[in-house]
């Protein structure tokens, strides 16, 4: 991994805003390694985000970058992709951004199967606003708005994506950068809507109140909550209970929105006489 | 299959306001539409979904109005002229992203076919109750351009003007149509393409190796705009930002950004003001009316003149920015001013502010889903 990150970074925007130990930077680097592998022209790549700590990512990246409103990145990204399908559109979002306020856009982007890659920086908490519970906060875990522990059930980002129609769905841990790189590359290569549920530790607002220790302790906790999907067949139901599989969880082939629109144009456009 | 898409312009048609709006958008070069169904605006989306693919353009029905607004901003950044159409409740949902477009200076057009509100209100009745929302709908100090047409031909022309103003000023522009104008049918001659003046966003002229500053404005206060994918790789945010487009916490940068966003409208005001004077030269009683209400008002003015009362009509087509000087001029001889509108006095507030303690100002207001008849306005003109 001897690539030069700075060819894709806006050096003058450093240092970034993230806390020491935050997982978001690890995911950002993984995205850059994936893009380096794909060798897309930087001018043809658009990175779109909503609002949150994770959504600050585009500001550091030397591509066409758009920092939108909270939860709405997929709507803006859809407009960009449909208007100019030649652009490679990547959306970065937090678990609050993508699954709470942006939940409706999330399921509809999946349904349309539009060729966009969504990376959810999932840290089970609202980081930017100071640690309130999010739709992926595990039941019983604390946030500033769940001081006695969350009583709600969390969303499973990947199950949602699959059920709504996304054609590439994967879960990755920032602990395993090699796997994350591979999954993000696969997501970006998919001719349809791709979702990567990228787990990230919020040391400040999830680690502390839940007594999960520092960044490396948190990674161990997350590791203990997950298993490699390739080992799924060899594991018993008890071993898998309450745990989340990691790896490629779903792949399918379905018509892609922009390609279908092009066909529609072909079909209805008046023939030149 | 009819050949609407290839029909030469210059043809005579019998159209509703919503249909004329679609024709105007197409003539203006709109090739991207995102929307969500809502009465009384849905025909615009329906017509666009039929026409756009035939021209190689794109139509997308989004999951809600928030998404529709986001999509037209994204598509505009990718280089298209873009539009959405909605009505009261949908217009409310669009406000946050509308503010984003103002802040990030992304041209786009929003058609708001006004219906009674608040809330679900009167979905099919005419109303002009979103006038102040057109001005102050989103949070924060912000620029606003909003037009309101009275006739079907004017719907076509103002829709074209909305696109031109959006491109010229790098800001969203709202067309506030009332339901009567949207659904009424009139004969309209669609102008030849050569007769329609179009404005396109100004591109930067860069020397080799020169950096593009997406928010650096020259004297005209409107920064030239490069589209995503054209090689500049810049950043766009709704946060307070400097000329590079990146967030800035510097007080003087924030202050100058917010002032420029308003000043650019002020600076180009004369080009944005569309209005009509009707017998205002010697008017002792002035009516200020817009949209379909102005049609009733014109009739009332004629009837008052027939009775020997010197009445006149000033009709702002551009509601915002307000044609202040023109309203003052029209009211130069007025003892009384009548402001009829299908709301409880939203534009009257503006007229009162402009004319101050001069003439007596009265409103003729209806919020019952019925148009304002000329007789009501005539009574107000005559002072009975
Ligand atoms: C409409 C709106 N509501 C609320 C907020 C406040 N807000 C900003 S970021 C955020 C949540 C961020 O959490 P998440 O998306 O999980 O990202 P993280 O910061 O954890 O990376 C909220 C609620 C906002 N900016 N806009
Ligand atoms: S608050 Fe949490 S998510 Fe935000 S930068 Fe700090 S550690 Fe990361």
C-alpha cells in the first residue's frame, strides 16, 4: 500500500475535524485506495454527503464534492447521476444521516437501483450533535437522549438495503482495512445501487458513555459482535445469534435506472425523417 | 403517437396554465425535471414526463418534495437547466433545500401552484396565500426572486424568464401561479425559438493554470459557474463559505457572503422587475393586484372609469424583488390604494411599507376558495 494519498486529498484542508481514534478517517482512506485501484479520472468522480462528522469527508477529497443538507445527499446525488450518467457518484453518510432523516431517500435509491455507491459510516450514534441515540444504536446502549439505554430496536442497514432492492450490499469493519478496500471496490464496480455498511467507532460519544474503552478496545467490541459471512455455513445458529455478518451479503442483477432511462429515450424519441 | 416534440414553435395552441408552463420550460432549455404529485400542479409533472424523454431530457418522480428539490439542485450542478413543480404543502417541504440553492448559488426553477393553506387546506381551490412564503420561506436572511403571471401567454413568458433569471443570478427562482391561472385555458401563440431570448450561466474564463474560485464574484456580484465534471473539482456546501467554496468561520467572510447574496439581487433589480401599469398616470384610486386577481381588478378599474372615477391598476409580475419605485410612481396621485388578493393581506403588507402614511390602503381579501369578483374590487374602489 504505497499509494500517495495526497494526490486525492486537499492537503490545505488538513488537519481534519475528527477526534483522535475516530473511525471515519480509516474509512476515508479505504475509499481513496478503492478509487486509486479503479483509476477513474478525478474530474469524473463526484462525492456527495449530508451533514454529520462523516459527511465532512468530501471537503478533504480532491474530486467534485458536494456537502448537502442533513439526510438528503442521495436526492442530490440522484439528480447529478441522472443529469450526467458519465459521472461516478459516491455518497458518504452517517447512520443518522442515511437511516433516520434520510431513510426515505435510502430505500428509494435502493429501489431505483441507480448506479451510485453509498458508504454509511455507521458508528451507532449521532456524532456531530454530541452523542444522541441513532437508528442503529443497539438496544440497551446509551446516548445523551437514551441515558437509561435505548429501548428501541436498531435498523440493520444491510437487511434494509437488500429488502429495498440494492444490488450490492456489504458490511465492513474499519478494523480490517484490506477487506474494506475490496468491498468498496466491488461496490463501486457494481452497475447499480450499492450499499456498504462501514462500521466506525465514535470514541467520544459512543465509546465513552458505553464504557467501551479507547479506539482499539472499541474495535475489539465490534469484532466480537460480528462474524465473517464466509464462515456462516460452519457456524451454529447459537454462535450467530445477535451477531452481524461481515463481507458481501447480497448481490443481484436488476435493471439500472439510468440505463433504463436511455432505453426509454431510444423508444420514444421521434425519428428524424 | 403525436409529434409534439418536433412540432415547430410559432403554432397556435389552446393551453392551460400548467401546460403553458411546461412549454415555457422546454423553450427555455429545461431538460431535467424532478417532482412529486400534488394538486393543483400535477399536470406540469405529467406533461414533463411525456415531453422530456422525447427531447433526450430526463424526468424523475422522486419520493417526496424534499428529494425533488435536492435532485434539481444536483442536476443543475451537473450542467442542466432544471425545474420542479409543486403546491403549498410540497413548497413547505422544499424550503430547506431551496435555502441550500440560494446559499450555494445553484440556478433552478420552482413552480408553486398556490392552493389554500395552511396544512392540507383547500387542495383544489385558488389561493395566493404563499406570497410571503415565496419571500421568507426558508430560514435565515436570503435572496428571493418570485414571479406571478396573469394570462396563459404570460405563464409561458414568465417561465422562460424564471430560467433566465436563475441562470443570470445563480439563484433559485419561484413562479407563484394561482390555481385559476394554472387551470384556465386560453389561446396562445407559442413564439418561434428565434424570438425567445435565452440566458445561460456565465462560465469562468481562466488562463492556463489559473485556479477557479467558485464563489469569487466580480463587479456584477454573480460568480461565474463551472459545472461538475468540467474539470474544476471544487467544493459546494451550505455552510458559510469563502470564495473557494470551503467553510469559513471568519466573521468578515461570513458577513460579506450574506450581504453579497442580497446585494446581487439589488444590483440587477432593474432587469428582474416585470410589471404592468394600466391607467395609473392620473389614478386617484390605485389597485395593486397580481395573478388572476389582477384580471378582475382590470375589469373593476374599467367599470370605475366608466363611472367617472380615476382608477388605475398596477400589476407586479415580479412580486420579489418588489417593484418599489414603480408602485410609488403609480400611487403618485392616489388618495386611496386597494390591494385585492386571495389571502389575508400578504402583499398589502409590502404596499403599506412602501407607501407609508400616504394614501389610505385597504385590502379586498378572500380565503374561501373562490376567486375575487370584479364587483368586490369595484366596491372597494368606489369606497362603498
Ligand atoms: C434538518 C436537520 N436536522 C438536524 C440537524 C442536526 N444534525 C447535524 S449532524 C446530525 C447527526 C449526525 O449523525 P450521523 O449522521 O450519524 O453522523 P456522524 O456525525 O455520527 O458521523 C444532526 C442530527 C441538521 N443539521 N439538520
Ligand atoms: S464525535 Fe465521534 S464521529 Fe464525530 S469526530 Fe468525534 S469520534 Fe468521530
